[in-house]
């Protein structure tokens, strides 16, 4: 059997389980604005922002030291 397919289906199942267990609405307040969203969506946005910041910082430091990828 194709192990990649099994791995993808397992990860997709875990992602669905995570989303189902974290559908509670949380309220986020920052300075003058407030937003409400599900906890799973909030975690997704935080991970995505962290990946983007890490990618930019990695590129910045590689450019600064003269390294090429």
C-alpha cells in the first residue's frame, strides 16, 4: 500500500479532529479593536504568521551575512 497516502490521510484526520475539538469561540482584544473567532482558526493564523516572520528573518540574516541559499 502507498505509505504517502496513509500518512496524508492520517494527518488530515488529525487536523479534522483538532478542528472539531477547538471550535469554541474566543475573543481577542488588542488596543481599540476586538475580534471573535474559533480557537482552531486563531491557532492557524498564529502559526502562519510565525512561519512568515521566520522566513523573512531567515532571508534577512542570510542576505546580511552574504550567504546564498
